[in-house]
């Protein structure tokens, strides 16, 4: 029997329902994304990443005192042990920042005060999740400093997550506008249902492994250009195009040669990605303000040709790419920035998976031979 004759087989698991969640919901038809009922546009424009992270981890928006306490814990838990920096110093200088991230979280895990707690201890898992969200911007920011031959900086208690990252990257206290652009992008990147990295994370913890192993799995899965790595590839493409006058010919040629255009298309959104709608507004405003409209003009042309020729729209990675470029981030940090946000969604899914756990173990179709005859090694 060939693979196509199995009625339940869906390549890439497209359309397969693999679980139940209360974290977020995607409406492809309405181009809408909600986290626990709240529209991401409201969360990104009116809230903060800290409020979004609280919402994902605790299941409700915080009131003032809950938010104050949560923010204080994030600040108190922000630093990482010096052994993490030592481990990052031992890596080759050209180590990709996503590998720096993986190593950072792998090394910090045994230092967690709840390290020895069983995988099913949900109170300990929640405390670990908060520490993971707190430490992500430090691991990525100081990891970048170490790979660039700089000393790690001590974090500052007054900073938010976005400000902490900007401070570690630039060595200066960030201005409010820059911090707001990064902060809203973190909310947009925080959670997205059963995407590849979140699913991988759930598969890992469903074996009753631990939350840090789930996070390391998530980072490894996010790295690829068909998932989180698309924002880096999208910016490389925009830079290769270089100027708006070259954009139309470039994209038409790319489509004619069947190239995948990075930062466009989405498995779940057949119309517009709501995160991209908001991020495009923020990104293009930023290009205007910073006098770097060549990137938004190239973006306009690519969006127009992709829509008219293919009916395909940008996903969030496309506007995030040029927004991050204008903010001055090195391109290979774009996917780690995604990690900084997504650790909140991954952690929420870990807690949810373990609250009602069942080992995730799908079946597969065997297409190999059935009756091979053993041949002694001397005769093969
Ligand atoms: C995200 C993505 C993997 C979704 O893929 P998918 O649901 O498996 O859809 P497919 O790759 O099967 O694409 C369906 C069709 O649309 C086309 N298509 C989808 N995305 C495209 C893109 N970015 N550029 C050009 N064509 C694209 C495919 O070529 C295919 O056309 P065909 O039927 O004529 O062969 C895909 O859109 C993609 O590779 N995008 C670029 C990477 C990216 O931005 N990823 C970040 C996602 S948030």
C-alpha cells in the first residue's frame, strides 16, 4: 500500500489536531491571533511583554500588585551564574548565537534551585518558567558580548526585559521608542499554538523530561529558516536587493526560478498574518523616523508582487527583519530575539502539557523491505 492510500496520513502533519490548548488561537479566515482570549494587537499596542508573559504563564492578565511582584521576580532572577559565562567563553568565536542560546540554557539548568524537583511538580515548573523568561535576555545579550570579545555586563534592576537586552547589546540605557519597538515585537513573537518548536518542546516534556530540556529542544527547532530563522534570511534578502529600484526585477526573477521568499507565507494563515499587520506598521514607521525608507520601499514592492503574483502575504518575520535592522541588531541575533520572547509561550505549553500529560508518540508508514535475508558479513 502506498503512503497516499492511508486516509489519516498528512505530510508535515498539516491539518492534524495534535492536542488541546488554552494558550492561543489562530483564526486564518479573520487573520486574528489571540492569547488566552486577548487580541495580540491589543497586547502589543497597549500592554508590555511582561504582562504578556504573565498572561501566558498564569492564565490571566495581572492586576497592579501581581504585575509589580512578577516584574520584581524577573529582575531578581535576571543574572546567570558565572559558570554560564565561562561555558560561553569556551565556545569557538564563530558559534552561532542560537547555539550560544542552547548552551546557555543547558548550563544554567543545574543551577536552578528547583533542579531536583520531579518533572510533574507544577509549582516548581512555574518557578523555573519564570526564571527562564527572566534569564533569556541576559543569556542572549551577554552571550553576544562574549562572542564579540567583550566582557559580560552586570544587569540593571530598573530595566524591563527589552531594555535589559538593548543595554547588554549596546552598553547604553536605551531610549523609550527603541525599547517599545522591541517590546511590542516580543509580545508578537511570544506564542503561536502548535508551531514546530512548541510542538517539539511538548514532545520533549511529555516523556517527563524537564522544562529546560524542553526549552533547549525548542531553540534547536526554532533555528531553521522555515521557522524562526526566516527573519534572518529575510533581511539578508533585502540587503542583497539593496535598493528599491532593483526590487521588482529581483522578486520576479526569484519567483520565476521557484525560489522560496523568506518572510512570506504561513502554514496557518492563508490570508494575512495578524502579527505581520501590526509589525509592518511599527517597522515602516521606524524606517520613516530613522530616515531609512529604502528598506520599507523594498518591502512595499516585494509585498505587492507576492500578493498579486502568488496571493501570498508577509509573515511576522518579514517586517521584524527590517525593524531589527534599523534598530541596529546584528542579523544573526534576530532568531535569538525570537527565543527571548517565545520562552514564555514554550513554558506555558510545558505547564499545560504536564497538567494533563500523555506521551506523544505518533505512528508512521513503513515503506522498507519486509523479508530481507541475512547475509554473513564476509559475503556482502
Ligand atoms: C512557512 C512555510 C514553510 C509554510 O509552508 P507550507 O504550508 O508547507 O506551504 P508550502 O511550502 O507547501 O507552499 C504552498 C505553495 O505556496 C508557495 N509558497 C509558500 N510560501 C512561499 C514563499 N515564501 N515564497 C514563494 N512561494 C511560496 C509554495 O511554493 C507552494 O507553491 P506550489 O503549490 O506552486 O508548489 C512556507 O510558506 C515558507 O517556506 N515560507 C518561507 C519561510 C518563512 O518565512 N518561514 C517563517 C514562517 S512564520
